[in-house]
């Protein structure tokens, strides 16, 4: 009996409700970026978008670490996605990074 091929799980960001971003977005962003896997994802996504599924993970991380990093980025508003057929295409939410840059610029 041949086992059915099931698509790899991915984190859906296209059917969003309110993101639940806190009243301290700078803290949310900086806290997320303090995670090494999130920073790895940011560096990778800054170069090019990532298309799901990624059964081997991304950027040297296994699928579990990749999905955990995506969830942390989602909670901080750092990542977005769009549907392309059955796939999700993940990319950085540049507005949030501009907000972080403005925050840091205001400190200098």
C-alpha cells in the first residue's frame, strides 16, 4: 500500500486577523531579533523570498527550527507571506524594519 504524499506544513500568514502586536513594538522586534534562528531567517529573507514547503528547513535550520523562527517573526510583525498556488511565499515586512530603524535613529 503506497503512503499518500502529504504537503509539508507551513505557517499561514495570509489569513490574518489582528496581529496582536503589543503596545511596545520596539521591544517585540528587538526581542525577536535576539533569537539566533530569527536573525538567520532575517539574513536569508533579506537576500530572497522563501517558498514553502521547505521539508529540509531553511538556511541550515531543520524544519522545526525554521517554523519556530517564522512564528516568532510573525508575532513581532517581521514577516509576511502571500499565496502562490498551494505554496506560501515568505518575505520580510519592511515596514516593521523601517520602524525599528526610525526608533534606533531617534536614539542617536
